[in-house]
C-alpha cells in the first residue's frame, strides 16, 4: 500500500488542514524551485495535504508562458520528487499554476504579479491568503518586500513571507533586511527557512532528548566527553559558482545548518513545543557560544581528486570560480558552549564539499568507564560509548557499547544497537521542504529561525571571518574525496582525540 492510498502511514493526517491560499515563489526559474520546492508541493498534493483551494504563482525575471513553466516544473518533479509521477496529482497541482515575469525595481514592474494574484484569488476562492516565498539571494529581497508591503492591505486574509537562507551575508546586512521587513510585517509573519529544521531526523533529536527519560540525565559535561557534528557532502558546487564564491562553507552551511544542529543538541528542555519556547532555548545556546580563536578554526578548499572512484576538478577549476579564489569549501571548528551544562566540553564541528561521502551526523561521545573490573583482552582498542544520530543518509540512531566476545576469557568488542527509520516505520521520510511549507501554511513557526537567532549566528560568523580578510590561505589544501585538510585532524589530535572514522 502506498502513502497516497493510506496517508495514515505518514502520520501527518492528525494535523488540521491548511486554509486556502496562494503561494507566490520568487526565483521560479531557479534550481531550488525546480529541485526542491515544486517536488515537495507535488508530494503534498499526492497525499492531499495541500489546502483544498490552492494556487502557485511562479515569479521570475525572464519571460515565459504558463505552459512553459508547467512543463519545466513537471520535468523537475519527474526527476527529483520522492514519489513516482502520477498524472492525477500533477494535474490537480498544475491546474492552479501560473507564471508571471516581474521586475520589482522598476515602475509598474510588478503590476502583472498583482493582477495574477488577484485573478487566482477570485477564480479559486483563496480568501486573499498569500505566502510569498523568496527563493532568491538576499540582495534581491528588499524591493520586493517593499512592494508586497504596499499591496498587502488591498485584499483580506493573511500574508506570510518565507525567506531562504542565508538571511543576509553578515550581521549588518541581516539587521538591515530585518529592519526593511519590519516596516510592513511583524515577526510572526516572517518564516526564515533553514531546511535542516524540517528534516525528520533533526526533529527526532528533540524526541530522543525530551521524550525519553534516560538520555537527559547524562546529557551534560559530567558524562559527555565531547560532541562531533559533521555535515559532509560528496557533491561539489553543482554549477552554483556565483552563489558559492560569495558565501563559502561558512555562510552556506556553518552559519545556519551546522549551528542549528548544535543548538538543538545543546539546548535546555523547552517548556513546550511552541515557536517561542523552542526558539528561546536555542538562542540561549547561540548566545553562550564562545568565539573560537584562530587556532580553533580551520578552513579548506578542495583540489582535484577522486570522489567515489570518479576524478573530479578542483574548486578553482570549476566553471565560474576565480582561478585564485580564496573561498573556503570546508570549515571545521572547536566550539564551547559556556554554560553550566556544557562548560569545558568541546563541540567539534565540520562541514565541507567534495568530502569522502555524503554524511550528516551528530556524535555524542561519552566518557570512558572509570575502572573496568576485569582484565580486558580486547581484540581491538575499546571505544568509548557513542550515541550517533545519523541525520542522513541511512537515517537512524545508533549506540556503541562494549560487549563480551563469546568464548573463554573476557575479550570485549564494540557493538552497535541500531534504530533505522527504514526498518522501524514502514514509510519513506518526507522531504524537509514538505514539512516546512505545510507548517508555514498552518502558521506554525517552531521550525523556522527567529530574527534574534539569525543575529546570534551572524555575530559568531562575523567574528570568525574577520581575520580571514588579512591572511592568504594556502589553497587548495585537501584533495576532493578526502575528509578535509590535515589541519582539521590536528584540531582534535591536539586534544588527544580524533574525528570519527567513516
Ligand atoms: C543548502 C546549501 O542549504 O544545503 C547547499 O546551500 C547544500 O550547498 C544543501 O548542498 C545540503 O542540503 P541537504 O538537504 O542535501 O543536506
């Protein structure tokens, strides 16, 4: 039985149905729309989780007809959706799809957009409810927000803004963007998206910590030796040189996905799962982060190498990248959360492109047993207990502990107790964007980033990158297909530790 025949398998039907609305997507011809947003909408349509009355208005600079737009989106769905293509679900979605070209900087440049939104509203009975989704770089947002702000009261219903990461490129630009938005919108209308928060396994971290009695008592400096968070990608920059040259690993992954994983791992239990309670706790962690000195930050850039047996170009050889680019494609850091729970417990974090494989994990490494009361004739050096959260792929949780090898004597070996999503639940995992788009339609902001959170993330990044302007890094410093530069290993070796093996 498939999920669309039995949506109960998805566990989502206990939620209320979203109100009718229109979704305007800016950056409709872009990669994100084609690969992620529309395939997510299609999967929601397939499971009948979208509002009964719904429309999508794709907005871009280039001219295109509705039919061309639909054809492009259909291709994206066929290639990237997690569900097989089904004509009836596609037709339901496509019937409400329009495309308009708009040029927000010019006089009358968005007239066609407002006309189209008015038309779909009247034709489909959407009650004037609108989500404006910005799948465009932060610099392209300001003039659009102003325009939307001026038109928002022309119709009844609610207006919400979804803004992709990175939100600004430093603290000053993020604050400026927040100020521009605040002219017309209040915080509860703003959904700053970090799609990692929509991942099932990331939400499961909260379930693991706060719905079980056994972890919380040991989730602290007394029992935890250190934490390792890895966001590894085998992919390169996938033709996104323009974006990546500006952002690098620190703005693309560290500032948002990595710090969110850290905040969820380190936060105190919230009083409830409301948007403010959860976000208050995350902000406290971000505020407690100690700014690492230059010795505790490592950056890298990949050179030519082999990924999964295939030879790939170095970063500087990628199309659109400067031959002497100093953009980092890898970053690692030793961070400390200066509070009672975590004082002196290192959080080693790393993120990079063109690493050995795609793997996002959070490893909680516990302190060793103080005194094993027997002679250990171990076949291999005994490892400390590790609780490993596999965010992706092979989603699940695994606990490493020592067990006696059967036979005479007391030989011990590390074994693993595994929970695998695929085995425990008979269902595929929804894509992060499905969850987040639906949450926005329902007005639930818990899994979105609040202004003060973004500000704290930028403060840390600004402090880290400030000295980078002065030094010339010796790039490239790791071959594609490896786990980053040797200095990243030294970061842990200095402390008598090492990164988890893959
Ligand atoms: C995006 C980054 O936010 O996340 C990309 O801009 C990165 O560079 C992507 O590849 C990774 O997402 P996921 O869900 O594949 O881990």
